[in-house]
C-alpha cells in the first residue's frame, strides 16, 4: 500500500512498472476490516449547488469558451489534477460530496507518521503497511545516494518493522520491498533480494521476527504479493509483457494458478480471487474460484480498484477515463450496476484510487479528476439538474 508522501527520485521506471496495475491498496480498518486507501491530499469538491436553466446555460457557455480557448495548451501542458471525494448511496444511486479519507498511518520524507506522531527512519520512506491487528507497522525506505553516479532505475530498498507507537524499530530485511501482512498479523510476505537496476526480486515470507524466512518463487519482476483470507495462498502480479497473476501455496511455493493478461489480484472469502484481465479492446473484472474462472463485468475503459464488500458477497470497482463510473456486482451472479461519477464528462480523465465500503449500502469514493475543471455539485444534482448516476 502506498499513502501520500514525498516522491523519491531515481525510480521513474519502477514506478511506471508497478503503479498502474489496478492494485487494491489496503490497510487494517475498524474491527479488523480491510479498506482500500489512496494517495490523496486536500479536501473534497465544493458543496455549493447551481440551480436554474439560466445559470446552467451560463455554465455550459463558459465551459465551451474555456475549452475553445485552452484546448491547444491543455494538450501540450501537463494535466492538472483536482482531488474529489463522494459518498455513494447504492439504494438511491446518489452521490454527496464527502471529506477526503483520513488515515492514521502515513509518511513524509524520512518519517513514518502514526496518529500524528513522527517516527524517523534512516532514509526516505517509500511505503507503509500497518498490520491488520493494529499493533505494528512495516515500512519501506529507499536510499538514492548511488543515483548521483548510476543511471535509473537505481537505489536500494530496505524493509523495516516497528511497533505502532514507534518502539522496537529494527531492520527486517535489506533489499526488500512490497510488504503484505498475513491476516493474523504473524507473518509478512514481501519481495526479497530486490535488485533495483533489473526491477526484480523473489517473493518471500517470514515470521514477523524474521525467523522461518522462505523464498516461494524464482527471481523475476514481481509486485505486491497478496494473502488469501485463509493465509494458505499468495497471489502476485508479474508486470512484464502483458502482465499475469500467479497464485502459489504458502506452505511450499507450489504453483496453483497462472492467470494470463491479468493484474490487480484482490482476495475475497476463502479462495475467491478477483482480478483485472486485459483483452485487446476492453478490460474485464474476473473471478477465480476453486480453479474456475468467470467474468463479472466488462468495460471498454480501464477497470481499477476492485474492492470486496465486508460480507464478501459483492465487489465494487471503478472504470476510468472521461466517462468514469463506479460499478457494483455480486460475486455469484455478475451483471454490474454502474453509477456515473459526478462531473466526469467535464474532464479529460478520472482516476478512482479509493473505494471504501460503509456497511453494505454505501461507498466512499475518492480520487482525482484531470483536465478541465467541472461544475460544482451538491447533493445528487449537477449544474443542469441532471441525475448524476446511472443504474
């Protein structure tokens, strides 16, 4: 999981290789639940509401003029990002502006920040991962001192362990990254013996004290191992080529499944594994269950952020682009319900990086709009009084 923090130079190739794999980034939530979190800062969209056709026409004319005047420079310039956060009521299909998600564990510079307390580490922090039981934090640091004389990708990663209050800080493993806690918080999966110039490492597991360390696969480009809920399997993405997802047994590393043209594994109940499959002209949200695979949803736009409901019966996901939407689908039947994101059509693109289930009936959805700013909204109506969701 990666939270908002100071970007570290020297790894542009690594970031591009692993960042857009449609991963579900997770932290331990209240009551042991897991919730997807995002790299977000700032506040939500304004809650003011524009009513009446006269004001609506003015907004449309103003947007059209702005688009005509700036489209050339917009195409050439870097995309401006505007953070958003909404609460989606699944029963009514309505969006309401909501505060940005707040996370107790984050990082900035060389500090891990827990509940407002700064815990210094020797090098800049690259990522943090709190344990599901809330007692410990794993942190990845990145030393870029060699990058002054070495071409990118360069630098070295290290994996650290500490108690949640900052005590007991110790080096868990040099040359390691991408930590993932087992559901019982007693073991850690990670990419060990990581070699930055080749962006390669070996999927490994160990007890939290570092004992019983084992390697489960060969050296390769690999990112973000994920535990099954019964802790018997690991799934991880191999990003090279068309990318694929591999599933192995934790006990002996035996390969259980190889899912081609796939990324973003997200475990549900038992051994149900949701993932994103890339086809020639579309992406699908698929489910691997006891050796069988089936399609839950299909989109011509990119699919990201598959997130299981607390009861393990539904999946929420996002489609990206100018017509970004949130989808909700039952794992046992497919046929997703789609909810168009507010003002999505007024932007060149939208990235949804945060989906959090609030019980079974509401979602908190956050991310960033890119390009031309859209109209403000309040409640469930946009500037022209049009319902903002589709079912």
